[in-house]
């Protein structure tokens, strides 16, 4: 049950912050469930015996912190907890990460073709103008929500036949290891923030110019052979990338 | 000297991509210098003997890839290479990272005060309502450009006196180790993308709603004592965060 809120007028903590703290406690303790709708501002301010401006300030603080979310015309809701990926920590694939956490996910292949890559990709994969790569564009859905857009370029020189694989059911890392008859050993990842263009936004049900995490990856087989390059767009309003680092 | 461009009409690579590849080669080889202005579209299309629409498509591809940058009313320029931080790789501080790379940087302290933190911060630092923290807000400039906004909450319980330090000249990590008489051993970092609000945008000379990387960090002393929590906003149009991962 929701703990009663009482203003502590002797506390140095401002009242809006006391309300925000009380709400945070209700959310982190699970008293208020994820997705639950808050009472109207009118009801809440009357019930808590505070003025509406102070309540609004508290709510704004929690929206800023991602604890609450305001949906226009519908009200204010307890936000979903973010799902975290250890992408900055381990060379784990999206599929492996989701399987480990027990989430259901689905892969839609939008494009799969054999191409001559441009010079930038040639340099990343240490191949020439005469070499071919498999180009894949996929969208990943978690719990039925489109979340990640992936573009991959796989060096066919070291993975002949990999283009025959069905990437709606098979993970790219396992296919690479199967067709290369080698092991993925190391990867480099670069993280930056990007604003979505309209086409990308449509793919993951967001709006144009919404911010997403952009991950730029190159993976290597044994003997430092670069085998795959990818560009990944990840929505981080519900998901985030984590890393535990030692000194 | 710039290598002459010649269309290969037998290549499966589309002409705009051949132009983009030729430009990329000029940029990555250093023939075209960082910051150099490109000739006008009219001049370039005449010189390369291609139509202007094809040239524009090639330029768009390179702008999208961050090789070129178009500045309204000024022209198209070779973009600066991104500076990379191994923030997703090592528990290295911003100051240490910049020093290692030989960049000049400067720190402006915007706010420095002792406060009672809210419940969320209390939980992260494992302290109670009665404990105090040092709250710091700083802006970091690299090569005279504002690049990072940092907000830090440092547990005073384990670092008494740290508030007397001058954080324009002393790094937070070294001050923590000095006043706690302990060692920073581990840190957790969470990465997501955010759109700047107007106030944040002003601090790093960007525009409202521009995308930035948001890093959420907690650092620990020996014996797993949480000592510091921070929220960092990093512009990644010129900078990015890197990680080398093994499997």
C-alpha cells in the first residue's frame, strides 16, 4: 500500500523534492507498478495537501529522471524500467544478451544481398575492390517492440556460403563461426549519439530527430582477421548499454 | 596531389558511390586536409565530368558518414576526425584521457555546494537522509571548445574536506583518493542517448534537442564503498566513446 505522504517542514529538503522522493520510494519499492497511471494533478494535490505548482515541479523532476512519463492527452504514468545490455562490457551479441535475460525477441531481415563494398568498408574489412561482402539490414524487436536497427557487412572471402543462412532464425555471430570455421575473438565498439532520420524513425516506431545510441562495430576472427563491420541504432528510452570497469 | 577521378563504367559500383569512394580516399590519405573547403558543386561537377545531381548524392553520403560537413552559406568542408575516449573500456577519467592524448583542456566549475541528496542519490551512494554530499557541476572544454557537462555527487562521509579542493585545477578522481585515503577500484557506466534541453545546449554551444551521449556513472572505493555518482553529457559530433572487447 502507498505510504502516506507528510511534509517535513523542518527538513532542508525543499517540498517538491520531498514529494519527488516519496514518489520515487513508491516506484522503486514496487508499490506503484510499472505502467500504472497516476491520479490527476487535481486529486493528488488535494490528497497530499500541497499546491498544484509544487506537485507539478516534483512530477517534472521525475519525468526528467525517467521515473515517470507524460503521455499527451492520456496522463502521467510510472515509466518502464530500462532493460540494460552489457554491450560496452563484453563482446556479446544482441541475441545472446536477450537470451541470457529471458526476453523474447524477433528478427526481421529487411535486406540481404551480396555487394562490392565502398572503400571505407573495404578498409575496415581489409579487402579490395574485387572482394564481395554480404550486406544485411535487420530490425530487432524485443517483446514485440522494434528496438534496434542493424546494418552488417560480412567479408565473404572468409565466410563463403554464409549468405545462404536464414538470419531471421540464426544469429550472425554463430553463422560467422560456422562458415569461417574459426572463432570470433575480439571486437571494437564505438558509441555516439545520433538523431534519427525519417526512414530510420519509421523502422523503430520513433519520431524523426529522436536521439538514439549509434554503435559502430568491427569484429575479428583468430589471427586478427576483420570479418564483420556493423552500424547499429539502438533506442535508449527503454534500453541502455552498461559496462562495469576496473581500474 | 589529388588523384584524378575516372568513372569506371564496367564497375557494379554506382557512379555516385565511385565519387564518394574517390573523395574518401582523398580524405583518409590526407591529400585533402581536415577543415579544407571543397570546390563549389559547379566547379567539381565540371572537373569530374559528372552531372551535379550525382555529385550531390556522393556528397550527401559522405556528410551522412561524417567525412564531410556542410556549413550553411559557407560551403562543404572536410570534417575533423573524431577524438575518441576509451570510456567504455577503462575506468579512466576525462582528465586522464585527455592528458594521455596530449589535448589541452580546461575545466569550469559552475556550481560547488554541500547538500542533502535526494533518495535516488542516497540509494546509489548507500547513505541516509542525514548524510551530506558535495555537489559539483562542471563544464569541460577541449581545445577551447565546450564538450562535456558533468554533474557529480560525492559522499562526504568517506571524503571529509574534499569540498575545499579547487576543481578547476584538480581532477575529481585524484581528490577522492586523497581525501578518502583509499583507492578507486571499480565503476559502473550506463550509456544512453538524450536530446539536450535549452539550458544544457547553452553550456556546450549546441542547439536544443541535439543528440548527446548520456553517461550515468557510480564509482567505488576498496571494500565496495560507493563514493561518487555522476551524470555526464558528452557531445559526440566530434568525440566518441570506444571499447575493445574480447570474447
